[in-house]
């Protein structure tokens, strides 16, 4: 019984990690483009973008090396018993590495 409980916890944690990382990865722009276009697109999607820069190349000439998820804050609203719960994302952050 103890092994079953551990396996359940591990599989639940892995599932949560996959779900939590899937949204920022899907939001990352794909294809060629400069860093400024990528940053602008992510900001238009509601992300707070934190840029990690290597070198002094202007953003409109820089290349995106990686887009990494940051912390997301949300709140869950509830009403009277039997009402539907609603979760609202209040803030989401993403890191963009450029060179």
C-alpha cells in the first residue's frame, strides 16, 4: 500500500509539471524573427516579459535563444454552495533569453 501511495504522488507531480509548463511553451512564438518582435508578441498576450541579454546587440537585431516560463499568479472565486468555481489568472511572467 505504501508503494502505491508514493507512485500516486510521483505521477501526480509529473502530470502537474507537464500541464504547468505546456502553456508558456505553447505561447512562445515560433519561426524566424527578432527578439523585439518576440517580446512584443508575448506582451500583447498578457505576459510580463523579463529579458536576459547576452551582449549589447539592439533587441531588433538580437536573436532569441530561449523562452522560459515564469511564475503565474491566479485566484479562485467561489460563491454560494453549488455555484461554479472560477479561476482567474491575475499575472503571468515569462523569461526571454536573447543574444
